[in-house]
C-alpha cells in the first residue's frame, strides 16, 4: 500500500477541524498582514524614532527577509517533529516580538525585534498549509484551502487600510506602536484556542533534518533576497554579484537533496516534488510569477494616492479596498470549484486580474482625478475577484497531492517562491514608479508604467497556467487520467 493510501485509510475526521482551521487562519492573517500593514506607518516611525530612510526601510524588508529564510526549514521540522508544537511556539514568539516592536525605544531595537518577529512568522506559516492537509481530505480540503487562499489575498490587500485605520484612531507621535500592539491580544487568544483545538502530528519515525541543506538553502535565499530588500539604497547595483552566488548555492543544494534521496535519507526538500508530483512545479512557478506583480502594486497605489493625490493613509487604503472585497468573495467560492474546473479556474482568474488592474491603470491615467478612484472601484473589485480565483485554487492544486508526511516542507517551498516573487515586485515596481516620476509631477504616467510592469509578471503566470491547462486537457482527451498515477509516483513511496 502506498503512503498516500495509508494516510487516507488511517484518516478519521476530527470533529474540531473547522474550529481549528480558524485558529490557523487568524494566525496566518496576522503574520502576512504584518508584511504590508507597517508600510503606511513608516513616516510616523521615522519621525518618532529619528531614523534615517535606510534604517526605517529595514522595518519592512528585515521582516520579509527573515520570514522567507525560515519557511522550508520550519516546514521540514514540522513534518519531522510536531506541527502543533512548532505552530504554537512560533505563534507565542510572534506575540512576544510584536509587543517588543511596539515598545522599542530605538530604531535599532525595532529592527532587531522585526527580524525576530519575521523569523517567528516564517516558522508558523508552513504549519498552516500542512495542518490543512493533515486535518482535511477530498472536497473539504479544497474548501479549507479556499479559506486559506482568501486569507493570503486579503491580508496583503487590506494591510494599507488596516494600518491607516490604526493610525487614525491612535493619533499622536507614538500612534504607530499600535500597529504592532494590535497583534498581542489576538495572538494570545489564538494560542489559547490552538492549545485546545489543534491536532498533534503523528511521528513518522524519519525525523532526520538535513543541517548542511539548511545552511545551503538559507544562504542561497539570503543571497537572492538581500540585494532586493536593499533596493531602495542602491542594493541591486552594489550587490548584484549575490544573485549568481545565490543561484550557485541553490544548485549545490538541489544536487545534495538528490544524493540524499538516492541514499534513502530524508532530504530537507524532496526534489521529486518538482519532477514527479503532478502540478507542484507548475503551481510553484505560477505562484512566484503572480506575486511579483501582486505584492508590488500596493506600494505603488500607496505612493500614487498619498504622494500624488494627497490622500491620508486611511483614505488611500480605502481606495483599494474593493480589491480585497473581491478577493474575499471569490476565494471562498473558488475553493468549492477547484475540483471541478482545475487549472481553468486559475487561467480565468489571472485574466480577470489583468483586465481589472489594466482597466484601473487606464481609468487613473485618463479620468478626472476627483472621480477616478470611484470609477476605478468596480475594476479593482474585478481584479480582486480574479485574484481570489488565483491564489486559493493554485495553493490547492499545488499541494493537494503532496503526501501529508512532507506537507510542511512542500508548503514552505511554495511560500518561499511567493516571498521571492514578492521581494522582486516590491523592489522593482516602486523603483520604476520613481524612475518615471523623476523630477516631474507625472504621477499618473508613473502609475501606468509600474502597473504595466506588474501585469507583465501576471501575464507570464497566465501563460504558464494556460500551458498546464492545455496539457491536462490533451492528456484527458488522449487517454484519460489514472487516479493511481499520482499515488504510485516515487514521491509517495517511503519506508514506514
């Protein structure tokens, strides 16, 4: 009997699984929200702590960097040990470091606390998707991933609005501290409920963790991301040599993982996920390309509305709220449709995002400024609805055939790709915006160019998704799909 069949045969639905899911979603929402919510508070942080622009940028980029570095290793540790324990420890750390961020008396201590907070978030994130795979099967898993995808999409889109609301309510020079303090009561409640509701992981007896692989992967991801997070201070031009160095380290890492598999030693990240497991490599590619455009547009919108039109942080966040609403509505529905429509759902969603954001760019370029945000709202809603049909179904299709015993590492690798894509987008799109803006006041032209670059990344994701859909369609028309093909693939074969 294959590992997949063994896992399904021994599966007994936990009556608390849906309540447990909401605990993981709340925690995941907090960790992802903290990537974008702090952006609108940066001017207040800079004034309150007398920081330089380069220092205050690390409040955002340091969190994103440490978040990405932890993902795959944390996922593998959850697979080898106990996802529940690691999730609760990481969530507790996230709460503590959130409080430390809020109480930081200097910019140096704030950056240190943000690095630690990002590390805790990185250890928590892969346990979310792995716990979904552990707790759910069949159509329920699609629905659960639908909620998870909605959480990912909404947390990124609603960050500027949430940050603006907090700054509006907590007025004063120290109001920015509540951007961090708000995590504390929610996180404490999530820890208490998680201790009661989350299931433990069944030990597989193969708890080996590849420490040299951890170092190779960590250094490789660090080398690729560090110039990107330093882009605002010329890091790409100054540290360009880290890109080939990082790529070389990842090649060495991949070769090491293949050698471990050949010797029947559990790798940090099983390469057969990409080579033999149907849909994983394509899903990881689609997610990475999509997040290049998806993550960067929110900074561009904030720059356009706040610097170009003089909006307050709250009003700026309110202007892009239709996207978050569309994403929330579509993601929950898409989770129910993914088993029926498959990759076609992603193709349609990407087309919707491209039409919605492309139309928004044209409206904001040519419509009268006093009505442009209102006219753009339906198009943003369309783009958000498309996004809800991208993130959630793509996560489901990428992870649904992954064996539960390697769900954490697989989810961590998927999210690492998304974080790398997000780092590229958040560095490139604002850079293009400022490049076009130059010494002029053509904020509209700068917005169109930056959003056009985002659409290029999304179009590349659409091309990859369409290729996969057509390949699936030809395969079904030619000789049908054998359900045992995936279950009997080498990635599922393991000793027990």
